[in-house]
C-alpha cells in the first residue's frame, strides 16, 4: 500500500501542477514563460511541480479574489449577518401583517 502511495502522490501532484500551469493566464505567471513551466513540470515531475506551486504563479490571499461569475461581492456574507436580507424579512413580515387580504381566515 505504501508503495502505491509513493507513486500516486507525486503523480497526482504533477497532474495538478500541469493542469494549473496550462490553465493559468499568462499575466499571472512569474519568473518564466508558460511553455517553459509546462516543460519543467513534465520533465521533472516532483521538483517541477513543487517549483510551480511555490514560485510559478501569482497567488492571492484567501477571500481577496474575484468570484467565479465575474464580479459581485468580494466575500460571502451569511444571511443572518446580511442587513439587506434582514430588512427584506421585516418587509415581508409587515406585508403579511396588513389587514385586507381577504383570502385568509
């Protein structure tokens, strides 16, 4: 089992690094051109992958990036902490409390 892990972990790391390298925009790559990084990851799987992860790509702090849909808020807010959501609940409650609906009984 340990022999299999010693083969699969570096293989998975190499696959991840290669896919990450070829899918990264050119302006987010540091130190070398993208084709050179891809060749490095393919020829030297362990060293190239670790090098790519550490030094090859500009990294952003967690929560500081753009959303996957191209905009919106920078950080997700839980509904009970979102003042807009709480205000909409109050408005819905006021609307339900008004007399004259007629259908309720």
